[in-house]
C-alpha cells in the first residue's frame, strides 16, 4: 500500500468530511525489436478512485466504446487519443502518453492547491481575520 496523509485539519467547516493526500504511481514502458515492432504498457494506480470505481481501466474504456460512435480510446492516454493505430512511432506514442498523464497529475495538484486556498478562506471566516497577502503589503513607491 502507498502512503497517505490525513489533511482533515484543512477542513474548517464542521460538516466537512475527512480529507487525505495519497501517494500514487504511474509507469509507462515501451519495448520492441525496432520502430515497427513494439508494444506499450501503462500501469496506473487506481486504488484511490472516487467511490472505489476504477474508471481508468482498459475494461472501462472498452465499455465506453460499445456506446454510440463505438470508438475505442487508448487507456494509456487517459482516453483522449483514439486507439486506431495512427501513432506508428513508439517514441511519439510514449511522449503522447506522457503529455496526457502529466496533465492528469497537474489536475490533481491543482485540486490540492484549491483545497488549501479554500481552507485559508474558511479559516479567515472562522477566526475573523484576514491573511490576504494584499493586505499585508505596503504600497509600492511610485518614484522607484
């Protein structure tokens, strides 16, 4: 099991649920004999998905492809690129996967920053003070 950190102390509202930061890992490997014969693997930790429903699995993408339109998407790219074989170069595929997975990571960290920002705002309301950076700065000297 990966590590987790309880950050419930960021919840200043009494009705807020527990909050945790979870350590996670994604691995991507490309292996082959040459540029024409290769295979790519992407291992994504989905243990911490909401409601214990692993959305980022090959089976979930397969089920999604059975609907209207019927286009099978590449699970390694988080479902953003069609799995139609248009990417022939393994290096291009790896960089494409890396791009979408880094976007996913950026989104997760953005949520962490938003949670901390909301916690600061809630703290200001509870305590009745403002910790805004703008209120603590002195106005810039217009002559400089």
